[in-house]
């Protein structure tokens, strides 16, 4: 059982959340490059020192953004742990991510993607293989392969890459088209088409066995 948080710990979480939300709001309104740390702390009602307590730079706000999304994926995965269908698990977890990102809007997502594209690291956080979403997708795919629901001519790493390649691509299209299509509807339909292509038909299952 987890320990109850102290008032000091709760205050720290509130401060970090205020800084995070203020930063995203200002990035959306002014553009990432036009926002100073002082602008963020002024909007959040805190000090510059407090900002650096939680974030090393403005870029780290986006790492927090992805960590929050990964927490959502983790919770969504737990919600469907007992669902016997790996197919439906995969659709549910990824669609929950789409629904969350849709609430943030194309402006924020565009800024986040541009930030990741400009990173000097060899592998930006958004495509890091150690992210929670990569682990969850791979775990569900392996579950589907074990019960002969998903094809096994491609290994779990290859299928995970293909699923996430489409998944990240739909985000880019949504931003490029300025949100002109229903993100959740189109995203879910595309996921189902892709995952159906991973599903073993009865004929192939007989041949494989």
C-alpha cells in the first residue's frame, strides 16, 4: 500500500503541474521560441528557481508531456488486462492515446513534434524504444502471437515497429492537415485495418500448424 503524500509533496506536485500547464499554454499562444522561462514562471505564479527544480530547460517540458502520455497508456493497458482479445487490447490502448492528444489540439502536437525533430540527441524521446508505449504494444503483440491470433512470419519487434510507425504517422497527418479530419475515427479505422492485416486467417493458421 502506497504511503499518503505529505502536504509538502502535494504542494510540489501542484507547482510542477502549474509550470507544465502554463508552459504548454504559452507555447501554443506564442510559439516555443518566443517564450522565456520568466514568462512561464510568471504565468504559473512561481519563481524561476522553481522552474529549474523540476525542469532543466524548456525542452524538458516536452519530456514531461510524453511521460504523461505514457502514464495514460499504462493505465489504459491495465484497464484491458483481462480482455481475452489482444486485437481489442491493442486498438483500445492506442485509441485512448489518440483521444487524449485530440483534446490538446494540433497546435500543441505540432510544437511537440517540431521540438523532437530539432533535438540533437541521436534518438529523440518520442521514438525511443524504451518508452512505455513500445513495451506495451510489443507485450500485446507477443500475447497475440502466443495464442496464434497474430502472424508469426514477422517477429514481435518488426510488428511493433510497423504498428507504431502508422500510429505516429497519423499524428503527423493530423497536424499537417490542421485537424481537418476526425482524429479518433480515422485513427481507429486505420489501426483496425493494420491490426487485421496482422491477424492470422484460419487457412494460414492451419498451414502454420
